[in-house]
C-alpha cells in the first residue's frame, strides 16, 4: 500500500510545478510576491516535504 503522506507530497509537488509552468511570477524555487495561488501551493508543498522528510529520519533512527 502506497504511503499516503508521500502521495500527498508528490501531488503538491506536481501541482506547484504545473503552476510555475504557466505563472510568470513564480519560479521552481519559490512563489512570486504577488501570486497568492503560487504562495499557497508552495507552502503546502514545503509543509508536506518537511513532514515526509521528518518521517524518513524517524524511521532511520528506530
């Protein structure tokens, strides 16, 4: 069974990547200062990435 957190993290990554393909203000490394949609997507991606990486680190220390 796939890891739900990983799937959500990858979905957020794809959503932000698709957004940057069409948004002139946003870049792959961060949202533009005047793009609320890009900022929202980027924050979601960053939070899920942090959660996923934290989980991986916890699994290694067990």
